[in-house]
């Protein structure tokens, strides 16, 4: 197992250098080219052992705030969490096992939500549990129609 060097040196410069080396103008563009990849997978694609998932997310939040696209980022993170925890889409039946998987995905999503959007995310989670989406629903981007209905853009 290799050592983790993600916090050594100027990690922000390293992060953006890696993004540019891969042909992207922004971290957001890099991440949106891989809309279902986890934050860990994005970090590994940029540099195993010297880029951490939390660094990727920090950069994504900073770009989203600058570009007034935090809600889009939040929707995108839900896509990532659902892809990881519900790879076959929304379950047909919310039995105990499936309810756990859904709750886990929603809880992980909530932990990666900026404070400014926490209340909205809580309402969306409640809405998804109260009125589940169609079985097999698996959003593939932050532009998913149901996601945009549940969590519309508000930034100006």
C-alpha cells in the first residue's frame, strides 16, 4: 500500500495542474465528464496517493460558489451517491435492506452538502422517501428532470 501524500505541498495547485493536464479548463468540467464517478474515483483519476476526495469536493464547491451553481453541484453529488449506493437504480420495494441503501445514499449526500443547501437537501430526501421515484430511476447527470424538479436552480 502506498503512502498518502495528498496534503503535502500546495495541493490546490497540484489539483488544478492535474485537471489542466487532462485537458479540462476547470475541475467542474472534469467532474461533469464523469457524472456518476464517486469523489474517490475522481481523486484517483487525478492522482492516486496525492489527491484526496475531500480536496476534489472542496475545489468543486469553490468553483460552484464562484459560478453561482451550488444547486447544480448538490444535484450532481446526489447523482454520484445514488450511482454508488443504488447502482441498479431506485429499488422497486423499500424493504429493510433497500431502505438502508437509500438512507445511506441520502445520508452521504447530506454530508457533502454545503450548509447553504442543507435544508433543501433534507426536504428532497424526505420527498424521495415519501413519494419514491419510479423503480429503476437512476439519474445520470445533475440535469435529470426529476432532480431539477426536486431541487431547482435558485442562484442568481
